[in-house]
């Protein structure tokens, strides 16, 4: 919310608190855009860069407050239903964002902001234009908005990953008796005793959460693909690989669940009705994979960063070869 990304509707039910948050976000977004656009620097490169930052900052703020508000609300509702079904609601091992994290993020943000402010105060006499200096500070402020979006989606991806591990623990408990896991998250499966039918419903509910998340994070991630090779290449690489890694690990966990179910079907002595339910659950895990795709086209896993780098290198070589003819 500090940088204009406002999702207080996920935390508070008080409409007055949400309206105050929206009002603050509109003020801070408008003020930042005004400072960036109000300088007199005439460099063509700077103007293009400035306008790009303003447009992206405005779109990200609007996207967070309006476009996917209902989608995020349904995501949180489905996640709470899942936690209630598995008796893991408010468990400390599932906390992705604690008070310590909040103070840490505020502390880091304050340090970066103060360093930028000191930089402007020290070099003000050299540039002789305060508007340009403060516009530079405002653009750094807008860039933080991009980073917080990726961090936010990484937290949500991690929430789904942890719950997939808990489902895997339930499957292990039901069909691989005597093979206890040392994973603490899988150990939460002992908080509730679920049969195959309830596991079927829990898996389907969690998959619905992943679909809601997939639809909500299209714009920020596609925006990162567009600006990947332009600004902060190394930092963007790290932020881009993190969600791909979480997505890949989630898919691996789901594949492990299918393997255990397959072994249980083939090796366990099950009744006709129980075998039928188990096959239905196995079919659900095959038909509903935890695979994220940006706009349904770009598959988001660990192969995406490598394929994207390969594409960039290929066209870079083509451009270099054509530059010889131009020279």
C-alpha cells in the first residue's frame, strides 16, 4: 500500500478503512506521477523512459485496486475453506507473512528511500534542477511498486505449494502406512483424518485457488517479460525465476501425489467402492494439474527462463549478423 499497491480488501472488512486506503493510494499515485512528469529535462531517452514508468505505475495501481478485486477475494475464501477442511487454519507453519516480515520490509524500504533522498540532496548543486532530482526519486519509488507485485505473487504461490505438500502428506498417511515423512508441512496431515472423497474435494478446492491466482497475475508477469532485458536485468532475472521455481516445485509435488495414488491402486487390497473413489481421485489429479500459464499461452515453470534467454540470444545473433551488412 505504501507504493500505491492497495489490497486492503483482503485484510479488512471495514469499508471505511478500505475507502481511506483507496484515497491514500490515489493521492500517492497521482503525486508520484505529477513529480515524474513535471520536470523540464528534454532528453529523448529520458522522456521515453519516464513515460514508460508512469504508464506501468498507473496500470499496476489500477490493476491491484479494481481489475482483479473479486478474483483475489474468491482466492482467499477458497483458501480459508481448504484450511478449515484440513483443520490447519491459522497454523504458524503456514504463515507466509508475519509481523517480523512486515517490520523487515518497512526497514529495507526506509533505508532505500533515505539513501535516494541523501543522493538528491548531495548532488542538487551539480544538476541545478530540483524537479529532475525529485523526479528521479519518484521513479525509484515507482520501481519498488513493480518489485512488491512479484513478491506478493511469490507469497501466494508459496501458500499453494505448502498446501499441496499437506495433501501429499494425507495421501502418504492413507496409502503408505509406516513411511512417515520428516517434512513438517506433511506432518500437518495428522491434524485431520480425511478419506479419499474429502481429499478429492480438498484437491479440487486448492486447484480452484491456483486457477484464480493464475488469472490474476497475468498482467504483472507479462509486463516483466516485456521489460526483462531493458531495466535491472539481473534483479528481474531473480524475481522472474522465483515464481517459476515455486510453480515447478508445485507441479513436482502433484506428480508425487499421482505416483503414490497409482502405487496404492496397484498394490493395496482395496474394496470395490474404495478403489472406485481412489481412481476418481487419481483421475482428478491427472485432469487438474497445478500448472500456471500466462494468458493460457506461456507455461510458467523452470523451462521458461531458459527458453526466454535462448530466444533473446538467438535474435541477438541475428541482429549482429545483419549489422555487418549495414556497416
